[in-house]
């Protein structure tokens, strides 16, 4: 019988953290889709919808990534080359872009008479 590859359960905690992040982005996007059209017109709901689609896509990717890593770690132990950080980079770029759009939106609303 082999010993566990990670007695601290870090992969599980990381997967849960990613899921919480995706769900928070999804919730924020749905709120934006509801609120932005009142401030900027119907076209701005596309930002919220795009965020919701991105969050759902990321949630699926995170789930697939966790399953893949989990299988490899159980099969080969802790000496496994894991995938690169493209998913993390994509989320960081998405979050930075959403933040920039939010700052611009707040500035535009504040500048209204």
C-alpha cells in the first residue's frame, strides 16, 4: 500500500479556492449585467454576460485541470510535471481588465452632472 502523495491536501484546497474565485466572478458578472444597463444603456449588459461566460468557462477548466492533476498525482506520486500557468495568467488578465473597466465606469458615472 502506498502512502498519500500529499498528506496536507493542498491540491484539494487549491481547487476549492479556484472554485470560490470563479463563483465570485460569476456573481459579480451577473450583478454587473443587472446594474450596468441602467447606467450606460443596454449594450453594457454584454460586459456582465461576457464575464459570466468567462467565469463558467474558467470553472469548467479548473475542474478539468484538478481532475487531470489528481489522476497524475495518484498514479505517479509527487514527482509529476504539472501543466504551465496559462489558466492563471488568463484569469489575472481578465481580472485586471475588469478592474480597469470598473474604474472607468465609476469615473464616468461620477462625472455626470
